[in-house]
C-alpha cells in the first residue's frame, strides 16, 4: 500500500512538472511557480528527485508556514497543518542545494512577514524574497475577526459582498 501511495505521488509530481513546462511554453517563457506548505518532508524530497531527473522545474517556489496565517482557515487547522515557516525554509533550501536545483529556483517566503526584521530573518535562511500580505491587511484596517471564509468581513477587506466592501475606502486608508 505504501508503494502505491509513493507511485501515485511520483506520477502526480511528473504530471505537475509537465504542466509547468506547458504553462511556460504557453506564456512565452514567463516565470512559473508553485506554492505550498510543507507537510511531509518525503514528498518534497520526491519532488526534488523528479525535478533533478526530468530537468523540468518551476522558476520559483513559494513556501508558506504552517502557523495558520489566514482567517479563512478553520481554527482547528490554523496551527495544525504543515511545519512552521522557519523550519520549512531551512529544509527546502537545503534540499534544493543537495539536489543542485537551488541555482535555478528562487525561494519566496510567505507567512507572517510583518516588518524588516522578519524579512532579514527569512533572507538569512536562504530565501530570495518575501511575500507579505498581513501588514497590508493591517494597514487597511483588518481586525482579524477570523471570518474571511464566511464573506462577511466587517471591514470590507476580505469579502466580495458589495454592501460590506463599501466599508473599504482606500482614500481614507492612505
């Protein structure tokens, strides 16, 4: 049974690499990337093996931490799925270096990046850049009501509900 899971995962990884190659062709060479949270390290190792063997790889990989940065996640998942960003970044960078892939793949750290010190910490772990939405959400007035998935954000930031989104007046937030 374990061999079937590994085989299925390997097939899925090959299919993803083929899809990345096709996207790159269709986009006339624009950078193509993937984003995920590390759950099982052996799955990322398998991804590295496939990339190394096939030569197909994304231009960038965005790593999100398992700290639960989104209000859209159910609370029982928020701090329970995936490994923390710091540990994940160290693992991913080391694995890519070990498979001689790091020179071709940029690493983007995503998750709980609030200030310059957070960025410096992530860069010191080997990432190439950081993505940050949290501080932008705070600057717009996010109150972390943790209802993002319900489409009823009272601040109007995380909703498609026109009545509620009228509360977000960008000119007042500058």
